C-alpha cells in the first residue's frame, strides 16, 4: 500500500515539475553567447526589411533625361574637337616703278600679310616711233639715196652702217606718234618710200605677291601710295 502511494506521489511530482517547466517564466540571459568582437549570429526572420527600389516611373524619367542630354554633349564635344580653319586670299600688287617702291610696299604690308614675296619680270615697252627708208641693196646705193634726200632739203638723217639694219637710212626717232607721222608724210611727199614703225625695249617690272587672311579686310590702297600700282588675283604660295 505504501509503495503504491509513493508511486502516485512521484508521478504527481513529475507532472507538476513538467507543467512548471512548460508554463513558467523564461530564464534571464546571463551574458553573450559569443566572444567579444565576433559578429552575433542572427536569424533570417530577425533581419531588417530591404529598402524599397526606385519606382519604374522615376527610372524611366532618368533615362529620358540622359538620352536628351546625350546629343547635346556629343555636339559640344564635336565642336570643341573641330579647330577653326582660317581662309586666305592671294593677290599681286604692281607693277612698281623701282626696287625702292617695292621695298616700301613690303614695309607697309608686313603687318597685315601672312606671307609675302617679291619678283621681277621683263616686259616690252614702247620707246618711240622710228621713221626710216628701207635698206638699199648696197652701201653705195644707200649713200646715193642720202644725197638725194639732201637735194630735197631733207636733213637730220644718217645711214646705218652695221647690224641688222645695215644700209637703212634713219630719218628720226619720235616719242609722239603724231610727230612721227608728220615726218613720214613729208619724206613721202618728196618722193621717197618712208616708213614708220614702233620701237620697243625690254624693261623690268617689280611685283609684290601677298597672302592675306580674309577676316582682316585689308585695303592695300590706303597703305601703298605708289602711282600706277594695281592688283589682281594670284595663285597662293
């Protein structure tokens, strides 16, 4: 009988202890389970909620703004990368009467021209008008023809004795063609076959070639005051 009672008491005691363990207050923590400096192990359910991503409308707005600014940025970069190309005009000034006039023109144009060069050319220039009798067949015939001129009171003549005009009778060299024609007509009226021709000589001409930027608007006429000087377009150098 006693054993039965003891057995019942033990069962009742186990039931009470089990109920207290299941329904009693949790025990307080006595410290950290990990060493200092070691990150604490946390459950996935205890992690904070992730930040909300940007809305699709905001992302779309950002992409549209970037796309709109891209052409402007490309255009600005292209403009910055393309250098400004200057344009030039090339012209020739002249002819100058003397090397001194040419040097003065170089001095006054040096501040506005990018490049300059001087050059000299030969040109034929009329030196006067010559009245003469054509060459005779021999020296004797030329002298006889000269004597006949004297008989007709025609003076100021001489017989050419050498060169390409040998045995020709020169009747005068005139600057004014009107005076030359008058002399010719007088000799023809006396019965002689006088002729008139223009005489020329080779003379130098002096020129100044310029390369001038178009944006300077150079008026060379206000700088070069030599008489008879003009200008024309020339090939660049």
